[in-house]
């Protein structure tokens, strides 16, 4: 019985995807768990694994095709010896596929439910590519074909060094993605195609600026008291042995933002046409830069967590975001965002609101500078923070009130540990 492979919904927001690469050829044996294709979604590039077994009979959607709608038939698997249908038929059953996280993957979601289908047991293929997740991520980012690599790991497994060696060998003869792109002018410029993630970022940020009336409120905040507390807590933590942790300034600012949202809950909101949604928990989305975009993993209910919990959770989220191992619930949602570019020495900037949230805080670098206190001048570490606000949800005075609360918490940081 012929079984259709459908374009799966690999994330809750996915409506269409791109067939980045087919990893099976027509006529190949397919076993449960075999990787069939790489699908580029609105969030990431992901692998699709087969659950049904059979023979890979026909590719319906060619490699490189964009805008393939979810649930569109993309390939056909048949029983051994069965004739391959020329085109999808309504009577055929849809095979189940499951995604596995790979390079820059941001989600791991269940595939659509399959219709009942009976398939024979077939022999497991002997030419299946066995590679470590890291090797797959590097190969995908470098455009290296794993099928051309001989693994040197245990049982012939392809590991990181194998991919790097193959990429180094091929670099002299194969052009890079940018080099291979068609020139757009005589001055040496090149056209580099957008990834799906970059297209989605462009579309959503354009929609945000076009549909949300932004306004911006900036304030200088002194960091010396917070940095002194951080040094004390890190010194105490170092004496705890295996339970030690190291707080970052950003960890403390996440907690400060969450506490400010509890003091001024009108900012912890989402605007809808019918009502204002006020959120009970301060779920802080933290902007994390990726090679081809950004993602915002969430520290949930940050106001109720200790600095140690926030530090450990944030480090785990950032690490897994860059490794492509976040679950959908770890980056979807959030009630307020933080974007910190202080590590780049940025003096001041304004971020774009991430709907349906009502505000995002842009954090710049802390710098030593003169500060006037009454009739005296002293030296302090000062950072400029800018709150970008959806004016439909939050008024100017409310935004200023929230920034004042945030500054008070940072400058008198004992509230972070009480």
C-alpha cells in the first residue's frame, strides 16, 4: 500500500516550509528512524525522520522548493515490489514523520498523526549514515555532504573532526555559498539567498513597526551597588564546591525586570482588540543571537526564582538555543523581553517590540563616568536602558513609572535576594 509523506508541522507556528535537502534517493530502503529530508521552517532547519518502513518510491517535491504548505504530499513510500503511483491519490494514507533537532534547530515537535497503514517489515539498510548530532550540525552549516565522509568514530560514526577535515579538503575546490551566488553588480557584490529564519524575522519585525505605535523612554541607571552585591554572592558561591555558580549582571537584571513588572503590572500586558491581557507571572524573554538570526528563550516566573535559579536556567537556555535544542515551550510565549548589547560596548539603542508583548528593554554597556549628586561630583558605573513600548497598551507615564521602579531595584539591589 502506497503511503504519502506529508510536509510536517515542525513548530506550532509553521504553515509552510522549504525542502532544503533530500537525504534519501528514489529506490532506497526506508526504515523507521531513517532521516528522509532536511526541512527549513520559519524557526530553523530540521531533520525529518521516517516512522513507517518500505521503499522510497517517489519524490513529489524537488529539493530547494520553497513555500510548501503543511500537509502537502512531498514523497511516496511503497511496499517492496509494489508499483509506485504517478501522483498522490486521496485514498492513500499519510505516513507519520518525526523531526529531530539539527543545525540551528529551534524546535522539536511531534509530526501530524498518521492514518492507519500496514507495511511489511523490511531489512534495515546497511548504508545508513551514522553521525553525531554535532557532526550533523557542522555539516549542515558548512554544506558538507555526510554521505561522502568516512567516519572515524566508534563503529564508523561520523564525528566533528571528520566533517571539519572534509570541509577543509573541499574548500579549495568548492565555492562558498556567497561565492556561488550570482553577482548583482560589476563591483564584486554577491547575492546571498535569505534563510527562512531571516525571512520570518524580516516579516515579523516589519509588521511590528508598521502596526504597533512604538514610543521610547530612556534612563541612566547606576550599577555599582549591583556589581558589589554580585561580587559578594559569587565569592560566597565559590565556597560551595560542586554547588557553586557564577552570577552575571544579566542574571540580576532579569530578576530586576521581573520585580519591576510586579510593582507596575500594567507593563506586563498584551493588547488585543477586545481587551487588555494582564499577565500574573513575569515570563522574561531573553534575546539570544544565532548565526542566522535570533531567538528568545524564556525564564518563566522570574519574580519567584532565586538569582541562582535564574542564573542556572538562563545559562542552560542560552547554551541549548545556540545548539538548536530548545523545546517550543521554552521560546514561545513570554510577557516581556530583554535585549542586552552591553557586552559589545554599545552606548545606547532601542529595540523593536516583540508582539504580543507590550514592551522590551534594551540594555547598553555600563561605563565609568562623572555623576552629579547634589553639589558633588563622583564617579559611578552608569548604563543607559531604553524601554520600547506599545502605546496601545502602555501610556508614557506608566512606562516612566516602570523604568523608575527598575532603576530603584538595580541601585538598591538587596530586593533581588530578599
